[in-house]
């Protein structure tokens, strides 16, 4: 649903540029008529020329006022504006020599702009208008009466000025319009990619909600059975194993409860503004309870005031997923660095595992792709999606000394997309 809005926005910007071109050309045309009138070089129908230039000025004023309205600018309206330029230019040529006027080559400027910014149908229609107008000017126009030598010099200098003006307009303004269209196309491609990602996230979230609902009953049953087994058996080794099972079941139940709380917090948009160091410490403590076998060294590199952020729950889960990925690669000696500058907060996680294989580097982070013998290939995908929603990025690099460096970059005002 976003693509049409972007097209209209590009057309509006192009119409602003066209209006600016029209004002510059109007100033040049009015200056030329004024010089010819004051120097008495040519006997021209001054009143008709002034009326035509006045109509061009009214068109500029009307377009400028129209662009201040919130109504969308369609391609049909933009093509109509270019047609008005062709007609006004034809009227000026009619009163100043017709096809013999050296500025007749300016017909190519609106046509070049149309070819760059409009569909081929509109360009074809505008080309037909220009061709018909030029054909009429070959047989019907107000002749220039002057000496042959003066006419020849005016023709030469006029052609040079016309070519220079047309080249400048096409080079600078038409190129700007084409660049804007390319930027809009890239933005549409990015929107399409984000739409596909959101569809994948919705599918994963739907399955996760169903799984969480279904897991509640078996976990409660397992908890009751383990408690009964601990009461019925007194073997110390068995008691130790049952305690581990009971802790794992409890962790699963807490995870499901936290999932529900996180969904409720997202619905109410209940995010708290806090220091990034406090948020990271809490996340690391929680992660270390989940992965007690992992060892890490934390270092804060940032200087000055500690930045604050309001992390949504899924952003914390994204950080935990990245930490788990690093621990899965190598649980010993993880290095975690926190740094920041005026714009970003950067968390680097380095493990000493095998690193990122070059052959599959582009596939890492896609849903259901994993390099592990277990898992579903969703951890990094969900992490990247959550961080992207918060305005940040996740990148993986092969460290020059071995292992993988995971870079989590967040804006200092990260709050996530709460819509």
C-alpha cells in the first residue's frame, strides 16, 4: 500500500522542479523581450508577447499555490503542465519568427523531461503536440523584419544561447528528476522487502503463540509428576536428576509467562527509559542463568554520559538470541564490549568458534536456515527483525584472529516500532 504514495511524492517533487525551470525560462524570455523593446532591434507585437508572458507567470503562480495543497499530484496533471509549457512556448515562437526563431530547439526540453519522468504514453502524446505545433509554425508565424546581416548574427547567437540553455536544463534538472525516481524505486524495493519480512514474522509469531498455548498443559503435568517422583524416591542421584528436570520445567514455564507479559507490554506500549548499562547488565545476568556453562568478559568502552534507551521486550530477546548463538559456537571466553558515540550504541560479541563460513555467509539470518545440528534457524532471523524494528542493525564478521564478531548497533533513541 506504500508504493502509490511514493510515486505521487516523486511526481510532486518533479512538478516543483518543473515550476522552478519555468520561472527561470520566463525570466530569460522576459529579459530578451525587454532588451529587444528598449534597443528597438526588432519590430515585434509587444502587447501579444507581454500577454503570453503574463499567462506563463500566472501558470507559475497557480502551480506554486496548488503545490501547497495536500492533494496528490498525479502523472496526468504533471503531463498537462508540460503540455502547457509547450503551448506557451509555441505562442512565443509564433509572435517572434516561428520556426526561424533559434529558440525553437527548446521544444526538446519538455520532451526530455517527459521521457525521463513519465510513462511512454504521455511522452508520445507530448511529442505529438510538439510536432504539430512546430509544423504549424513552419507555415504560419509573425515574420521578423530586419536586415539580413543582423538576422544572421541573431540566428547564430540565438542558437548558441538556446543550445546552452537546453543543455543546462536537461543536464541538471532532468538528471535530478531521474535520480529522485531511482531513489523512490530503491525505497519501494526496501518496502517490499520489509513487507515480506513482516509476513514471515507474522507466520512465525502465529506458530509461536499456538505452541505456547499448547505447551502450558504438558509442562504443568510434567511438574506434578516430577514432584510426585521426588516424594516417592529417596535415591540421592535420582533426586539430583529430578531436581535438574524440575528446574528446566520451571524455566520453560517462566519463559512462557514472560512471553505473555512481553506481548501485554507491547500491546500497552509499556517500555521504560533506562541506562543502556543497566539494560545490558540485566540481560547478561538473565542470560547467564540460562547458560551457566558459558564464560564471558564484559568491557565498557564508551566515555562520557551513559546513553539511555527504551528497549521493547523483543529487543532484549534479540540480544539473548545473539548471546546464545555466540555461546553455541564456543561457550568459553566470550568477549562483550559496549561502546557508544553521538548517534549509535554498539554492542560487540566475539566468540572463539569456527567463524562464519564464506560459502554460507549470505544465507545466515534467513528463516529456517541454521549451521547447527539442532535448532530451527529462527534465532538470528528474529533478532535481526527486532533490531531493525528498533532502527538498528545486526552484522556478523569473521574475526581476523578467529571466531565470529557479532555487531549489534542501535540508535541512541531506540524504542522500536510500536505500531
